[in-house]
C-alpha cells in the first residue's frame, strides 16, 4: 500500500477533471473523492497511456478505454506510481495512434510544401504581370540607392560612391544602347550607374536599372565585352526576373522556414539560388539573341568570362564548388555559349570614349 497521492480524474463523460487522492494496493487502486465517495480500479484492467516521460504527466486508463484517465502531475506522485507498479503495461493502441498521427501530419506537411513549391511560379508570374510598370521603375530607382550605399566605396575626397562617366564615357554607353534599341527588343528606358568598387560584377534591378561595378569595367578589353554584360542584364529586365526574384524571395524564405521548422539553415538559400540559375540561363540566351540582332560579336564577352573565371580572387573556389551553390550556370558552359555563337560585327565606339568610360572611377576622372 502507498501513501495518499494527489491526482486528477477524468471520468470520460465530461471534460472536467476532479481532484482526487489515490492509494495503491496489491490488487487495485483506491480513488477517494472530496465528497467522501470512493472508486476502486482493478490493476488487471489498468494500463499506462504512454511510457513515463520526465516533465510530462503520468496517465493511466482502462484497457477498454472508456475515456477514464487518472493523471499524476507532481514528480513525487509519478515516482511512487512507477515504483508501486513497475510491470504496468503501456497501451499499444495509444502508441500506434500517436505514430499514425505523426505520420499523417508529416505527410500532410510534405503535401502542403509541394503544393506551395509547385504553385509558387504560377502565383509569382501572376503578380509580376499585374504589377504597374510605373511602380516597378520607382522601385528600381529606390533599390539602386540602397545597393550603391551598401557596396559603393567613396573616393576619400568627395565621398562619392558612384562615378560620372563624363560626356565621352556617356557617348560610349549610349552607343551600346542605341544598337540594342534598333533591334526593337527593348521595352524599358535603361539607366546605367557605375559604382565605385573593386567588385567584378554587374546587377540588374527592376524597371530598367543596370549597375556596373568599376572593378568589372577595369577588367574589360573592349566595349563589345561591356555590351555582352549589358545584354545579359537587359535580359533580366525584359524577362521580369528582378520582380520575379523580389516576389519569390519572400515566399521561398517562408517556405524554407516551414520545411525546417524555423531553423536557420541554408535551405532557403539553396532553393532561391536554384530558382535563380534558370533565370541566369534565360538571360544569357536573351543576350546572345540580342547581340546577334544588333550585330555585336560575343567573342569578347566569352573572353571576359574566361578571364574572370581564372583571374578572379574567387576562381579557386568556383572550380571546386558544385553548380548548386552558384546562382549562375557553370562558367565553362557560359564561355562556350558566347564563344560558339558565331556572331560577326563590332561596335563603332571611339577609343577616347571607351577609355573615358573605363577610367570613370580613376582618381583623375575620365579622360
């Protein structure tokens, strides 16, 4: 016989619990109510609802499971029951039910994730299609200022983060876009910003914003190479990739949290990068078609990509990391695409104008 133990009793008829005291005898459990009444539960008819678990109540029920639950909350009572009834069996039905419920919830969660993932491109494309162009243009200008502030490096004297190409440099930019406009493939008025930075990259933002980092300009040997980069960024704009990434980025972030239960792991990054690789490939194809229509050879663009892949400070990593970790397609494939395009024709840009553009961020300014 044990000492009196505090417990809660659910009779299976109502949802309310009654506070009771309990004594455990050799063959039965005596349950004492506050009004003086008493109930005896035969030990041969009693099961544990689940295995004892620290921090959780210990629950007993009838084998017939008529809804009755005898619940012990405090640690002393739980230990006393465990010691007095060491051979008490665990209800298999409850274990199977919990396993089935867990399996069902897991399957449902996977189904929801798949539906969201498969339906995401459709929803995002619908949002992109109805987004007003005027708002997209303003959005692009706003984001441009943020990118400049984030990545620009001031000149130390005036604090300027961007570089003015001057009249001659602007003529070189205009010559490139005039050739592209003549093809009829452009639906935006494009604005080019040169950011003072050693980064060897270019960016496309919504509404016709093209950002070129001075580090990339310095690595170019000809305006034809710049035209290839510009054509690629134009492809992002014309295919609405910038808006697409903007809308999908937030959704993919939430999807990653759903998959991982909120854990901060690179799943969201991988999903988003995978989504971007398709865009990069599409932009490359757009660029090749645009340069073909504008009669600008792509050999210099291929040479630029090859030089960047071998001389860049990140080159040693690009050769060992698989493509899934990069938003751009595998570099050798890109080089081959542009190098094998067999497009003839060159830009007619004065050497002085091209030199002024490349030197736009030099301390002495454009020539």
